[in-house]
């Protein structure tokens, strides 16, 4: 899995965040036409939910930003997905008080043939006053999308998130399914800048898949992640869940 693409957090650097917003503008305003480019004269696409989000990016060896996603944390504003999608009546993940659910959104990977680089002039971080990325996620990956998944996974583990929710169009769903990510449908198809389906992923199930070794593409997700955020193996968790509570 070692390769030229590495996942980093972006929020401690205005320059890195603007690179992310510019990549989103290129993807969602110019290529996919989800938003009107006239609404973003600065060519930076962002909204109110960015203020309650953690942003993850993927850099290539020249420090060009080639991928980005945001992790929307729970807030009084709710989750953007719920403004467009409904969930199945039996879907209780979001209302279970024991769960911490975040939404993954604004996922995009730059296609070199279609976009100008989202990078600093001359790729000179020091001259631009740009600090090193806040946290690199272990060694790199040969696949920018895999690096992005790894970055999102490690950030959410450090936030002690229990579930992801995401609205996915068919093309992105095909891509995520190749990696063995255990998403399950959480609601019917809806029109959210095109036809999408809301999906939920239980991070405990993802951890079990990583531990099982059934999907080699997932093996790299824990590289660089502190062991305190690694879960107990599934059999141990089941034993602990059956133990009676201690009464003092």
C-alpha cells in the first residue's frame, strides 16, 4: 500500500483549507455542475457546515491537493444529509444516545486531465509560510481514494465516532464497495444534487473487517493510528458486553 499519496488534516492551515475549497469548486461547480459557479466568485466552494467539520485531504509528492472530504460533526444545525434524505423507519442509528454519528460529505478526487492543480505556487510550502500538515496518516498509498479513506478513518477514530453516514451516488458507491467498506442502506433514494442513497457504516464492523484480514485493501487503515484507538478483538468485545455491571 505504500505510495506517493498521503492523507493529512487541513484545519490548522488556512492555505490548505483554501486548497480544499478550490478543489471542491472545480469538482462541484465546474465539472459536475451541482452548484452555480456564479455563486462563488472567489472560486472557493464552502458552506455553513464547514465551521463544524474536520477536513481531510490527500497530497501528492509535490504537495498538490488531489483529494478532499469533510467530516461533519453533530451540532444544533443537524447534518446536511437530513435536509434532503429521509431514513427508513427502522433506522435508529442517529437517535441511539450511545452512538456518535458524523456525516461524510464533499468527497472528491481530482482528475488530472480535467482540473488545474490545487497547489501552492511553485509547490514551495516554506516560501508560502505554509506549515507542515497537522497530522500525516502513516506512510502513503498508491491510490488517492484509499489514502482519503484512511485519513477519514483515522480522524474519526480519534474523535471516538461510532458511525458514518453518507449520501452516495451510484458511481461513488461502486468505488467504495470495491474496498470492502461495510456500508448498508439507511434510507430510500433521494434527489440530493442528483439521485443518491443514504448509507450508514458502523465503525465496529469496519474494525472487525480490518482484523479479519478478509479485505487486503483495508489493512493499511490502522498504520500510523495510535494503539489506544484500536478496538479490542470482536470475541473480547462480546465477552465484555456480557459482563454484569460492577456495583460500588
